[in-house]
């Protein structure tokens, strides 16, 4: 399988540790990894705008806000096929097993090598981001309350 182009950098918005630095060097990618530490929202937006994709592979997330941020920034997403991530991503991301390094690497290669796929995922992501506006959330909460309301003797009122 082809490696990612040498020009591709991996940017982590976390802190670098000695173990991570050693692992990156042992894999021959030490000069291609950037650890930003904590960043402001403004800096994070710049990182998204400059990214070729978001690879948000996690074993557990309660929501997965970075997925929505990437959609809004117009970049394709690779994310885990577990917990909340498939629900947030819908059909707008490549879903991978977060424990399968080969599958994750394959998804990164697909994103890098297929401009049609990138464009399709960006378009789907931009369409999907509308599901996560505050108005959309309020509508869903009202619908959930109405559903409970119809099945209960208690009346809940939403003002």
C-alpha cells in the first residue's frame, strides 16, 4: 500500500510527550508531526481551514464536536465507527474501526488520493452541519418533549 505523500503533516492539538516523540522518530515520521498544545478557537479555525482532512479516531465520544467543526470548515472527515461518531457523521465521513491501524491508514490514503471523494464528503458535511444549529437542537428537544408529553399524564410546557 502506498504511503501518504511526504508533504502531509499530522497536526495534533494536544501535548507532545517523550513517548510520542520517540514513537514518531522510530516510525520515521518525527519531522512530519506537529503538536500544537492547547489552542484558541481562532487558531483552531485556522488549523481546520488549512487541513486536508480531520482524522478524529476515538474509542469513545459523548458527542464528537470536532466532526461538526470540520464539516463547517469544509474539510472531509475520517472518524470512528463506534459510540456517537457514526450518528454525528452520518454519510458525510469515512467511518473506520478505531483499533484497526490499517483501516485508518487506508482511509487517509483514500482521502489524499481521491479528489472526487474529498469533494463528495465536503458537500455532504456542509449539508449535514445544518443539523447541529441551535435552532435544530431546540426543534429536536421540543419534539422529544412532545413525544414524552403524549405518553404521560403530566404536561410539560415549553416557553
